[in-house]
C-alpha cells in the first residue's frame, strides 16, 4: 500500500490531525507525520488504540538531534522524501505557504518541501483566517509556486484571482493539488472562506492521485 507523509503546520485546524490520520489509515495507507513546532501546539495527544498507532511522528528534533552529525547518519528530510509515495500538507498555514513560495527551508517540513520530488503527488489543504486567505500575499505565493514549477520567471501580469488559481491547481500538469478551503465560522469567530476542507475531501484528493482506481469506487 502507498506510503503517505502527512505534513502538519500551525493552523488551528491541526486539531483535526487525528481524524485525518484515522481516515487515511482506514484506507490502508502507511503513514508518517511531520509536525512543525507550531503544529505540535495544536495536535492532540495520540490515542494508542487508533490506526495512528502505526504512525511515525517526526519533528525538528529528529532532523537536528544532539550535536554531532557524522557521515552515515540520516539526513531525515531526504530519507522521508525517499520513503514517501506522496505527501499531504493539512493544514497548510500562511507561514509555511510563504516559506514554500520563497524557497525557505528552516525546519524539517520546509526542508522536505524544498527537496520534494514533484513527480510524486503533493496535496495541500490551506487553512487560515479569511482575510489571510483573500490577501494578495496568499495569491502571490500560490501563483509563485505554480510559476516556479513551469520555469516562468518572473511571473508575468497581475496577481491572478483565487478562482483562476484554484482552476490552475486543479488542472496542473504535475501531481500537485490544492484542496480549497471552505466557508464557515472560523475558530476565531470570523465567518468566511479559509477553513480547512473537510477531511473526506482531503482523503478523496489524496486517493485520486495516489490510487485513482480506488477513488472512482
Ligand atoms: C490559536 C492560534 C491559531 C492559529 N491559526 C492559524 C491558522 O488557522 N492559519 C494560519 O495560517 N496561521 C494560524 N496561526 C498562526 C501560526 O501558528 C503561526 O503563523 C506560526 O508561526 C506558523 O508556523 P508554522 O508554519 O511553522 O507551523 C494561529 C496561531 C494561533 C496562536
């Protein structure tokens, strides 16, 4: 069965990580997780009787353990890249999106993204406050990522609309997909677009790329 890496960033939607792990685990995928430091604040403690039992959890402390890396020791972000058949980043917060778009790699997850093999599926589910989601900064970052993948530099024209970007991710020639956030009353009390997609929609997007025959069932 396919091996899926789950990247989790510091959006409040990270409280749904157990649900995501159980849904993907229930499909039979082999799972590993990478948490940012901020994600660790939100992700609930593991319930040892769920499928999440089987999930290896990786943090920055696994990438940079005690002083003294020597030849032959793991380079964890590359090892995880080799291990994975696909990666899903859910939730993807504004900060990690910004780092991704700008090529920054200052933690385990962004190092993984920076070193990702884009022939393998990469599914992202953004989650942020409505004004963050609708900000031109977010659209600029989403456009930059696609533009880089197409070797277009600098990106031309004005910043695309969010509808244009969502369509572009849906039809992109490489297996990189964005599961659009949904409209609802957010944890902060604001109502609008920006809440992480439903877990079922994320699982569906993963399966559609990783096991297309299964997704049609
Ligand atoms: C209670 C709380 C909720 C947050 N929710 C979000 C969110 O939904 N989306 C987002 O982009 N940032 C959110 N943030 C801000 C991020 O946690 C912050 O930008 C952090 O630096 C992200 O780091 P990371 O991308 O390395 O995980 C939240 C912060 C707090 C304290």
